[in-house]
């Protein structure tokens, strides 16, 4: 991309007690090639010196816009919703999410901007490379072929890889401001973003390249979903009702966007108290659900066993 063709990308960075990781992440954002950067930051009442570091950063760099601190939000999803609602995105050609503890490849944004423009996509995401303190690493694949209704059951990958158009950002803001939908109750901002795009009939592209080094540590709100511990955590979220509840929240937002028959039939199955009948109905959605074959099998077993 020529410098004269550089697009402006507004990066939305949510922080909380991330001082030990922020310098590397911010450097990787501000040094992105062939794009103009506006970095909006919302801090969720950090207590480790993050706020002072961010204040100094904003004074020294005019591309950094630090939003005033508000009441404690308590989770990253709400912090990203706050960024969408409060950041001035009027000068942005594209909008991206950023976590506080990753490292972006320096062509991440230019690559995804080019993909979005070439394909007419309203959303782009990618695979990531997870890395651990012991220097081990693993590529996390999220670019399996999309299913017709996968967005009702999962995100397009980690939100730290997401790039979206102003249209999609404005649609998210509209839905967040519709208090009857209770969209702010949705736990995961990335899943919400992907669902809104797909339910609206817009196109999303999942890039097979890894564009983010995805840091793994004990304070991760969500991790790489690798290994036995991650499998146990996922099964716990299914069995305790969290996952079913989040699917229903996503579904209610999608129904407000489009009155597709699938949406209403799935909601009926999710809320049907006649468990055998609802299980049979839910099983019919498995082929349209998650992108990975293993995940579809896991969800089918959870439904059959009555733990979903």
C-alpha cells in the first residue's frame, strides 16, 4: 500500500493492570506499516501503574487518545463496549480491537485493510501464534471454513485480530444503545461483533496467516484453548449453563437484526422445557454450527448428554 493511499485505522485498546506487557504491545501498534494509527485506550481502574504510564504516553504521542476513567467495569468485554460507545471514530477508515498483552506483526493492519478492500469484507480476522513464558509456541487455527450459522455459536477467533468497517462499528453502537436488547450483557465483544456482521448479511473473512503473537499467562481472561486445562474449562462453561446462556443472548440480538426462520426455531429449542424434544431440535443445527469438526462433535455430545 502506497503512503498516499494509507488508510486510518482506529485501534481500540482495553487495559487493566497490564503495565508489564503494554510497552511491547503499544510499540507493535504504533509501528504498523502503511497505515495511519489512532490509538484509543480505555483503562478499567488499574492499580499497577498502568494509568500513569498511559497518561505519559498520551502526552508524548498525539496519536494516542486516552479516555477518561469511569466506574469499574470489571471485564474486558464491557471495556471494549465502552470504547465503541465513547471513542470518536469519525476519522477512521477501519476500526480494530487490541488486547493489552499481545504483539502484532508489523504488517497486520495493512494486510487486513487490503483484504477488506479487495474482498468487500466488513470484518477480517486471522489465526494467531500463542506463546508462553517458557518460549514455547503454537499456531492457533481459526480459519476453518465458515458454517452457515457458526456465528450463533462462536466468534471468528480472538478479538485482538479483528478489523472492521465503520458501518459495522456503527451497527454495534446502535445495538449497544438499544437497551431492550441488553447487548451489553453479552460477555464476549468479539463474538458479538462477528455475529452482528454475519446476521446482517455482510461478509467476514478469516485470514489463514498468523498476524498476532498471542501471549499466554496466568492473568489471561481468555486463552488459547489448548491442552487439557482448556478443554476442562470449556466443558465447565457448557455444563454450568454459561455457554447456552451466551448463545441465547447472541441469538436475541440477531433476531433484532433479521427475522430469519432459523433464529426463531433455534430460540424455541433453547428455551423449550421439554428436554428430549429440544435436544433433537438442537442436534439438527450441529452441521451449521461450529467450524471445527471436533467442536461440533463436542457440542453434539453435550446436547445428547443433557449438559448443554
